[in-house]
């Protein structure tokens, strides 16, 4: 049983203690936002209890809203999960993970934007190619892909999780409505997955390496400057030849228990980077201790100890490029015309259309998730809080109180 050795430790506390400067301006900005999140530096909403016997103030500090922040994004994740639930169909869904070999890590770290995109493209094209093959599905499946760059030990481990529909769409039948669609269910599933895993592994490897070679030929990536022991420079073609001979890691899970479970699983990764606060067990004497699962030892939960600076270094590796999209959709779930396409699919399957999206206020989500009303005073427990001012950086709280 792994237990904490002291008071709860957060990622923010560790960054505030050990982070000094980052190697890239974008990474530096992100780290500074995480360090300031929900502190007075980002401002507050100021509330006052209207009960005369209490009259206490409540300071609600602003979050940074950065997608890498362990403290922010909880409600955004819930909203994303609800939106995806509305798109679910009464079919089976499958989970496959495409992983890049560790030999590519140094190249990827220097070309994140290009090679993360190539990872998305190669994995999606592989699934769509097998989906279009009449021997497997013979239709266009729906795919949701999510980039994941870390392992349990926080080391750099780029891979993409894909949720694939057990069926797909076909063009309308001859003589039918030109804008209509037909639905085709998956054929008999062999080895508990939609497509043959070993064949997908080979196709994925070829697509990624061909894309990598093309990027290099068009001078769209930078090669590492590190020299090999024999004094020669980085040889990309030699690396590609080696990787063609290597068996790539492609992991396909058995069909999930139901579509709700699929979305819940993927939702855990939409607003999570490197490590969650609950896994951090201790921070003393310059060392950070956190728990992790050792997959090589039967998923046993163990403790890992890192120097504070090393913890920060590993965390920084997982800061995504600016404006890079980490969740992407393909097939019949591709963004263009998605809403209209889903209406046609439900009509073709003779099921009720999906309900429209509804924007739920954060006050409602707060009550639904934690049973807390934002107007409840933490001192007298009455619903008597009233907003009297908002403080942003550069304006003093006392000025707000005077203005109220």
C-alpha cells in the first residue's frame, strides 16, 4: 500500500520550488502560468457574506486556464466527454495505441510540430486504409485520436490513443439520395480487434518512415547535431533502415464494455499532462517521490524518486507546441460537416437523432460534481455570498472594496 508521507504535494509547488528558466520562450511562458495559477498574481473574484452576523470575505483566485495545468480544465474535460457521448452510436468501439520507437526520441524532441503531426497522420491513414479494405470493413470508420507523450515514469514516450468505431459509412446507393449515407457494421471480429494487428503494425511503420524521409528531403525538419562515436554526423537514412527491420509497438485492446466506457477512458487524457497531483507522494530534501505502475512487473504500483530539477526537466518535455491540437478526428467524425453527417448516420441506422449541444454554466457543473453552490459562505454555510468585485493583475483588492 503506497501512502503519502506528509501533507499533499502538488505539481505547482514543485515547479515553484525547482523551476528557474526554460530552454524555449513558449515553454517558459507555460511554466510561469502554471506557477501563478490560482494565486494572487492572476487576480481574484471577491465575495462577501451578506449575513450581518458573518460578513466574511471569500477570495476566489483566478486559474491560468492553460491546458497543461493540473488545476485547470476539469470542467472542460467534463464538457468534452458529454459532447462525445452525444455522438455515440449503438455499436462496438475499439481502442488501439500507436507507439513510436525510442530511437526517434531525439529527432522528435527537436521537431515536435512536424513529427507529432506525422504520428497523427500515419496512424489515422493506417486505420482508414484497413477500413476501406473490403476484406476487413469496406467502409469509412469514425476515429478519435489523442496524443500522449509520457510514460508512467514521466519520460518522453510519444504515442497516440485511437478510438475506432465498429462500423462505418458508405456512399448512398445508386438511385438514392445523393447526399445520403449508408451504414455498414463490422464483419466478424478476429482476435478481438477490428483489423489484424500485425498487418497494421507493418503499414503504420511504412507510412511513418516514408513521411519522415519526405520531410527530410524537403528540409522541413532539423537533424540532431550530436555526432556518433566514429566522428560522423547524424545519419537519418541509417536510422530509417534500422527502424524498418524493427518490430514496432502497436497495442490493440479488446472491445470495450460499452461506448460510455470508451469516452470515459479517453476523457481522462484530454486535460492531463505528464502526472496528476494525486500520484505525488512526497517532496523533501530536494527529492520528489511519486507512484507509478511498473507494466513490466504485472502493473505493480511502485515509488520513484527524482531530484527536483530532474522532475521539472521531465515535465517540460511534455509541453506541447503552441496552438498544437492534441485531439483530432477522422473518418465520418472529421470536423467538416460532422453535425450533418451524424444526422444522416442516425437516420440510416433508424435511431433517434443525437441531442443538440447544451452549454452548462460552471455554477451548475460545480454543484453537480461536488455538491457545492458558489453562493455558499464557507464560514456560516448559508447561501449568502455576493460578488462585490473582480481584481485583475495591476489593481489592488482594497480599490475594489472601496468601489463596491
